[in-house]
């Protein structure tokens, strides 16, 4: 292991990229340092499989380019974790389900390909909630991820959030400088908040969904998870871009978000949605929200009251729309084409489908399929699915009206800090409520980011959320940067793994 290993694993995306380009260290040294850190951190269960050779090969390619004086790319020499929802050629892709166990795609997702083309390498495939359904990482077939964070004075295992919990845990534990996430109804922002890291879900359509295992196609969106706003801006630039293979991909150039970063919010108005003051929200979270307003005011912004009147209907509508789309998307797992096949003795085709699906899907996935099938069934379609689609339109309209009065919205990311693993298993409703602040922006397809703000009395991180206008990732990143500079969040989980 190189002497600089400890120092190297403390670096983020920008410092690694610049350090490799400047010759301070080689990409191989970086990859070796992170591979070693990953190998030591099995207790976190953040990775379903590790791919140290992929990281090394990508690093060697970058070092070779540097020797020839060639451009190293936006992510040149940065090894990352890849959420195991992205199809990776020749590398098992499971969506953390048993039904896809052993599935090795013949193709690469557009987002992961973009990252490799930008000079990144892969440390491994990160654990997640099964098919990205969950908020705690406990629905994975491969066991829960353990958050690197613990309450002060306690050894209780905590949730890293979900569904991108392997991603949040790996980045917080500094076994990966950054990771990909996907966000359907909060799965980048909520785990980022729980783990004290930064994550942005861009506008729907910015990142191609091609090769990403589908959960709810009208909501699914990929984005970066890293330790700083700058790192997220760099990585998002590498991930995003028009893709003719995704019918909902935005035909727009990728802005130079990194170059456009500015924490000066003069002439910006930040909206505070009054309906987000909800019962059950932790006092400390409300306090950090107040603090966030002060920080943004200090950065030059004017704070204004806005109203998002349909907020309370967003979560129920999400839990109709998302399962409806999931029930349709997951129909393809039938034991014929991918992964698992359960063919009981003497069974026919229908029995094989049923046995494979009974065996291959976890309980939460089955719950979603049942809900989704029900709300789409003849007789209930109008009462549930159509109604939820109408609510979705109203939620979008609320945002459009609010953005007449402000440039971005500030809210908490979650109603509570991380919770102990196992504590919400019998209470799916409270689990679902975790995404109450995240889901409205998902339904409206808006860019939204979580930035670490502070730690609570237990020493656990709390995040603040910025929601922006469509296509205004820059505005979101800039407000996030203003918070980052003032929050000065330096807390780290103490190493126990
Ligand atoms: N926790 C939410 C759910 O279970 C959101 C998940 C996600 O964004 N993938 O559906």
C-alpha cells in the first residue's frame, strides 16, 4: 500500500482529479488506497461485490494518458462506487434482489459509460434497497448496509438511509470519494442527509435511464453522491447528457456547472414553503431549517414565504404512482430472461413464473407490486391511479406558482435523523413518511439537493434540501454551496469497522 494511502482516501473528487492531473500522485495509487479501504470495511456491507481490477485498469489508463500528455477527463483518476441498479457490462447487476442474482449484463448503462469515458473507475457495486424500494436499506436481499455513523455513546447499528444506502455509507466512511445514486422519491437526498454527505437529483431527464434497472420510470433519476457541492457538480457533468436510447432524455447541452459555481446569492429569492412545517418533524430539524435561512440571508438572498398547498397529498399520490409503474416494470422478471429461475418438478410455464417471482422478490417488492396491480385494476383505476395523476399535476403547479416568487426553495431533507436498524420494520407507514419532504420535488421532476447542515444532540447528521426550477441545477448547486461554506460541516463518523 502506498505511504499516502490514509491521506488519499480523505480526498474527494476534485482533489483527486486535480492531484492526478498535477502529478501529486498517480491514479493507480489512489485506486490502490481506496481498494484497500473497501477491503477493510466489509462490516459496513456497503458493497454487494467489489471490482478492484476495474478500478486499477481505469487508473492505469488515466496514468498512461497523462504520460502521453492527453486530456484525462472530468473524472480522470477518480474511483467511484456504482449503485447496483446500473447495468455494468460483464459485472453482476442485481438491484439487491434475489431474482437478479447472477445476472451479468451484456451492456453498460449510459450513465456508467459516461463516467468511465470521463476517466472514472469502479470500486464495486453498491448495496441498496431491493429494486430501490425503501428508505433504510433493510430490503436488500444481500443484507442491510450498516451506517458508519452511530449515536454518541451507543453501539446500536444505524440506518444509512435508502435506497442509495450503500452509496451514502461508502462516501461517509471514506471508502469511496463519490458514488452514483438514483432518486425516485428521495433515494439520493434522504441517505445523503442521514450520512452527512451531499447528493443531487437533477431535473428529470438530465441523466439517461438507459441501463438503469427501472423502478418507476416517470420518476427515476440518477445523480451523484459525494462529500461536497463541488464534487457533485463535477460528477453530475460527467453523468448527464442527452441519450437517444432514453425516450425521456432531455435534448439539452450539459451546462458547465463546476465553472458556474458561485456562493453569492445577491438578488436571489429563496422560498420557505409554509406547508413543510409538519407535525412530527424533529425540533432539531426545524432549528437547522431556521439556521439555513440565516446562512442564505448571509449569502445575500432574500427569504420569502411561499405556499405549496398540495404538499400533504404528494406522499399518498407517490405511493400510488410509484407502485403502479413498478408493478408494470417488474413484470419482466419471470424466470425466463434474467437471473433466477425456479422450476419445480413437473411444473408448467405458469408455475415457473409464480415460483420464480415468489422466491425472487422480497416482501417490500411484493407489497409494491400488489399495491400497484390493485390501483391499476379495472374498477379502481379511476379512483386511485387517475386521481393520483391529477394530484401530481397539482403538486407541479404549486411549484410553478411558487417559482413565480422565488428562485429556489429551502426545506429540511427529512423529518428525522437516521434511526436504528430494525426500528421501523413493522411500521411501513412511518418508513414511507421519511420521504415526505423529498417526494414533492420528485413528482414535479425538479432538481433537488441535500447538503449536510449540522449534527443533532446524538451526534447524527442533519441535511438541508434545496429545490430548484426545472433545468436550474446551477441555482440549486449555488445555494447548496452557500450553505456548505457557512455550515462548515466537518463531523466524520468514528471508525469502528
Ligand atoms: N423511499 C422511497 C420508496 O421507498 C423512495 C425510494 C427511491 O427514491 N428509490 O419508494
